């Protein structure tokens, strides 16, 4: 038996929940997603700070960045 949940399986299961439980499920998922995004952002900031401290990236003005992007 495959225990891997698919999106359609999750929707099917959610459809069988009472409306109040569906609303709670939505709230729980929103909070979990927000927390996951926060963790990803913290990780990105830590990596960027580490890169900056190790001179992997250097400070630049907006004009310098735009020149690089447009070249």
C-alpha cells in the first residue's frame, strides 16, 4: 500500500470533513506555510550574510546593479 498522499487525495479527504474542520485545516495550513516561508527567508538571509562576510558578494549601488543587470 502506498502511503504517499497526492494533492487530489488530500482534496478528497478534506471534502469529507465538516465545514468547521475544513476551515481549521485551512488555518493550520496557512500558519504552517507562513512558518516554512519564514524559515526559508531566515536561511536566505543567513546565507547572504555569510557570503558578504566571506567577500563572495560586495556592496554595490543601485546604479551599479542596474548596469550589471542591463548588460
